[in-house]
C-alpha cells in the first residue's frame, strides 16, 4: 500500500489485514462485558487499507463578535486493496460506502459518476457544498475528501511520481516488527511542520483565555517542535493486556543526547507513596527521575534553545510558575528539595481536583517554594500529619512520614484518608503493572466514554451496559528520541473508529 503514497505525504497509516485488526479489538474483557455479539468481519479478511494525509486545511468560524472556532481539516485518501473482482468492489462503493456518505453528509447528498483513467469516479456533494470522492479500479478503492489527493496517488501508481518508499527513514521504520504489527503509522518531517502549527494553536486555546498568552504559545510551541522533532512512528500490536500502541518520536541528535543523560529513571521505586492515593483515583502519574532538578533544567534548556532568543528568555523567566496548579510558586527550588519519585494525580476527568505527592529531602526549602501558604502559622494536626492551608483555604500542604501531599485542600484530605483507611491505589487491580514499570514516567488513567461508542461500531451492545476502561502509558528516553507505549483495550485504532462513527 505504501507504493501508492506520494513521497510528500505528511502522514501515512496502514493495516495489512483489516479483519485481523478489527477482531483484535473484540478479544478483550471490556468488549465481552459490553457486547451481545460482534460483527462478522470475515468479508474483510486480507483487505489492506492505508490512509494517506496530503495536507491540512485551517478555517475559522465566527461564533460571536469576540469568539471564533478554529477547524482543522485533513486532506486524506483511504486506499483499500480488496483482492476482489471489480464488480464486487463497485458494489461495495455503490452500497456500503454510499450509505456511509449519506449518513455523514445527509440523505439528500447528490451523487455523480463518470468513467475516467481506466476506472470509475464517484462524487458526492452535500447541500452545504462539501464534497467526497471515490475512485474504483479493478480491486482497489480510493476514497477521500480531496480529488487532487486521489489523483496524486493514482499518478504514483502509474509511476509518474515518486512514492513514500523513496524515504529511507520510512522504509527502516516500516520494516521493524512488520509481521507482528496490526497497524503502522508514520508522520514525515513535512508532516511535523504542519502538525506543529495545529498543536500550537490547540494548546494555546486550552491553556489560557488571554490573547497575549495564546499568541505566545501558538508562536513558540511550533518552533520548538519543528526544531527538535524529526519524525514520528506508530505501531499497534496485540498483547495479553489488550492493544499496545507504541509511539516513537525521533529527535535531533543534540536533543536525544541531552535527554539520554538527564531523563534517566531511578533504580528503585517505592510503593508507599501510592498509599496516599484513593483506590478510585481518576489518573495518576509517577515520575521516577534519578535527579528531578537536572531533568527539569534540561527540558528548559532544550525549549529555550530551540526558539528565538527573546522567547527563550521569557520561557526561563516564567518557568518557575509552571507548577502553580499544585501551589508551587518556585519550581526550581521545589524540585531541588524533593526525592526522585514524584506522583501527580487527578481526582476527576477535568483535572480541577489534583495533588502532587513527593518524598521530602529538604522540608524548609520546600516550604519556601510554596508562596501561597504561611508555614509560620500553627499547623492543623490529623493523626501524624501536620497540615497547613492557604489564607483562602483552597490549597493545603500535608507533611507526614517524610512525605508531602500538596494540592487543593479537599484532595489533600482525601489522600490522607486513603492512607489511614488502607483503601488506596495499591489495592487497585492495575497497581501491579503500574508499580513494576521502570519507565521515566508511567500513567494509569480511566476512560469513561470510549468503550460503549467503539462497541456500537464493532458489534451489538447489551442494554444498559456500562464500563469504565483503564489504560497504562509508559514514557522512556532512548538513544534517538522518546518512546511512549500505551496499553489499553482498544488502542488508537479504536479511537479512529470512534471518530469515524461520529
């Protein structure tokens, strides 16, 4: 399938056997608890599918006089090799794909067909002017939202343009564990440049409502990403725990060298810190850093060095306030006064209630780094914990057993109760996998929404069935970049299906 992707494609996704990939998503406990039965995917056996993204289109929709919404539309082509007769392939487009288009674009979408380039073209036009296209030739289907993108793929097929296989890095990445992969994805350097801009704008909107802050983030973050990241490779494999998605972010040689030395994991992990987390915690991340302060400084160095001088200086000046959500006003002092293991936890999906839990190396320095709380006042005593609150009562810091629990007051007290009652995260079924990980960062989190939506696509859901799924994310520094492994019931492939279903 890669032979049909233009050499300038910015992203490429592929599965060698669509039936095998879909069946893998139904072989987990979550699906079996939610579904009456699964769809028969035998008709898709040996069907190869590739999705090729050739461009991104940005548009702005004005909502009010002051607010607008940015939309990012990928120009894509989905290429399917069905290994069927052309009449069967045409039937698939005229029926299943036609029904899908009308469900998505409206039942009144206009369909036009024509014979061209040795195949048959299909063009659907919605009432609002949106178009979607398909081209059928022998056993292959090309489907997408940009006719020019389909034409580019056909030109590659005819040998009139170079394919993505001319990219040596792509071929190298494609060949690794190729037989074991359910799916494979690749984002090229050109794709990094385009996606970096989208990430910058999206992050700016989510981070702040101030126009100056948004402008700064939207300008600086893409610079950093483009100057440090070379390419991204994704593979999906089936495991005993579900689907393993591995994302490898290839970094420049200089950045990789810095991170290899500074983002190193501690040799041992201590489970007693996790005893301060309630068993029903929404998400928790453990940073097992050999030296948190050196790791922090290396991140600042890399970000400052890979943007312009003025922006780099501003980043360093304001870096001390990046831990303010937990009540820390001086990140440098704080990280120099804590032990190697740092926990951050969210008690809700929105992240409004959260804590940081750290081992204490220098209590007095820690107190100096938390400006919101007056530690000269008398602490509140609870069991063997000493607790100080901010003047408004919203933030709290609890010192207990050489451990600091810091965050919003309600969550701090919940954490203390978890330790006292024994009803804590160490009793969670997934704690063992979390505790055994030796990654620099490991995250356990819940997903309350996706499973039901994915089951509706893959089978028939049971009535009133509901389940919260969990996933584990591990992040490691390697010789050439950053590896991020996510283990979950449905993986990124399931997420893609969920988005298609919407």
